[in-house]
DNA sequence: CTTCAAAAATGAACGAACTCCATTCTGCTG
DNA sequence: CAGCAGAATGGAGTTCGTTCATTTTTGAAG
C-alpha cells in the first residue's frame, strides 16, 4: 500500500473514531460536521470526500458493530448447545450484549431510521446485507438444531428462522426506542424463545 | 363549536389534505413546507402552528390510515374463520391491502423512520400506540382461535401473537423498502402463517 | 357599535447540512 | 528532480426546515 492509500485509510479511521465518540457523547443531532472534522484533524470538506452525508457516516460506524457481532455469532451456529432455548438465547444474547459496547441507543435509532428511509443508498444496502446475514445465522441455527434432531423435522426452518429473527429485531427496536434495560430485553426474548421452543419440540 | 374552533378544524383538514397529496405525488423530501402552505391556502408559519415539524405532519397523515385499518380489523377478530391460516391471512391481508390506498411506500418509510428516530415526540407516541393496538388485534385473534379449540391450549397467546405481529411488521417494512409487489408480500406472509399454523395445530 | 386582550397568521430571518470551486499541498513517476 | 495527478482545504453560496417578532383577526364585554 502506497503512502497515499495509507493516508486515506488513516483519515477514514480518524473521521470514524471522531464521529463515533462525538455521536455517543453528544447525540447525533447535536454534533456538527465542523466539529467532527476538527476532532479528526481535517477540514469539513474532507469529511464529505469520505462520506456522502452525516447519516452515511453514522451508518458506517454502526455497520462495523454489526460485523463484529456477526463474527461472534458464528461460534454458536457451528456448535450450538443441545437445548433449543439455550441455543437461541446464546446467539441472541450475544447480539444484544454487544450492542451498546461502542454505540448509544440514539445512534442505533438514527441508523435504523436512515436505512429505512433511504434503502437505496450504498450505506443502507450494506447495512441491510449485514442484517440479512444475521437472519442467515438464525436460520442456520434452526437448521442445525433440526439436523441434530432437537426440533421437529417437519417444520420449515427458513420461515421459522425468519420469524425468530424478525422477532428479535423488533424487540431490539423496542429496546432502543425506550429506556428498557438490557436485562428486561433478555427476559422478554427468552419468554418468546420458550414459547417457540415448546411449539418446535419433537 | 365556535367559529374559531371551526376555522381551526378546517385549516387542519386543508393542511393535511394538501400535504398528503403532495407527499404522495412528489415524495416527502421533494415537498417544501412553503408549497404545502400555499396549496392549503395559508402561510408557512401557520403550518407550524398546527404541526411541530414536517415529520409530525407526515406521521399524523399515516396515523389516520392506521386507524382505518384498525377499525377494519375488528370484524375479523370478533368473528374469525375457523382455520388458523385463513383467519391470520384475512386479518393481515386487510392490513396490507389498505396500506397503499392513500399513502405511498415513501411516506411509510419516512413515517417509520421518524417514529424510530424520535420515539418521545407526541406524534410518535401516538403512532406507537396505534401499532400496539394492531398487535393487540393479532393477540386477540390467537386467543379467540385458542378459545374455540382451533389451536393448542398450552401455547402462550401473548408471546405467539407478539411474534406474529413482529413478523408481519417486518415483512411490511421489507415491502416498503423494496419494489416488492403486494402479491409477493401476501405470498410471503402466507408461507409464514402456514409454518406457524402447523406448529400451533392441536 | 366600539374596544381590546387573546389567539392566530404572517413572512422575514436564522442555522446547519451540503455544494462548489479556486487554490494549495503531496506523493508518485518518468 | 520536475512536473503532474490526485487529494485536502476552506470559504462563499444555496437550500430548506424552523423560529419569532410583528401584524392581523377574532369575539366577547361594555
């Protein structure tokens, strides 16, 4: 990698870190692009050379978090606990527990809003693709449990996996739009998992 | 109602109709508040005496649509078809089929985005409450089917109803964020309903 | 019918994201 | 090393949503 490319990568990192820090401490709306640029040590115009809009900058930050969570989920999918509730909970709690590590609820809300409102933007497409991979992990987990004979052979793993994912997604959305605690979120999703596990039992 | 109150109601209607028409034909972002005000026959400032922001104006419009859909759903809940898939489909197709009557996908997306990003605003709270009532209808339907002995007595109707609602909501969000047709949306949700009906069967 | 305080409407001004662009700087290449 | 292409700069300009001081309208009291 030439010096030029390295500078580019450095600047991208600096901008992302500066923005992430400010978004988290001040809230998305309260942060001016000038301030991000200043903290990153570049000019405002330069930020726009890297990210088309303030929203895209946020979505890029959030997408990094999702990628980390995805990587962490692989372990559960490839080697799931034998009980259905335990397997689902392990995967989903992994998602939830990491969600506020680098990000605030405000950042999640704003990023979700951006990707819904403008699904055609490249940053949104990327985010949606990551979401699809999360859904794929849930489907894969259901299929794995089914292959091991822990849930009924007759059920449609894709449809059921999709429903479970949509559910955990909705509960997470509720979490970030209220002052619900992580603990309460976990309890709620576990309740749903128990209900589904009872239905899926062989 | 005094003259003053009547004028107020008239203006509210004119503003809502003007905004709805323009949002639908031009798209939310392309419509300037000036233009809505002009079509409604008032000044820009006046619109702000009636709706705090452009987004709140949109959410008010969308909320009206949800209220109509809610009313239409009552019939299915109080007297559901005996088969589980038929009952779920009748309710949910009712929701979906009316969704584009007055609104565009763009309006749905933007309204969803607004309510997620700013859940504390009065207009968002109202919208979320309507969503809760939709979820309540699904739960009530499951409970009714259960009371009639069409699905297992052992299952948790609140958890299962919540999951079904979250699922139909997610599928609708996918619908409005892509160019999927209503037909394809119906087919997809029916597939999920069949999968769930099989699990819930006595 | 006149008065007047409260309510409502008005539109000019403001602020911030974003665009544009002439200029400057920097690292690659012949 | 020269000079060129690509990138950063930063300030001026645009656009809208939003705000607010001012003006106009309202309807009840005298």
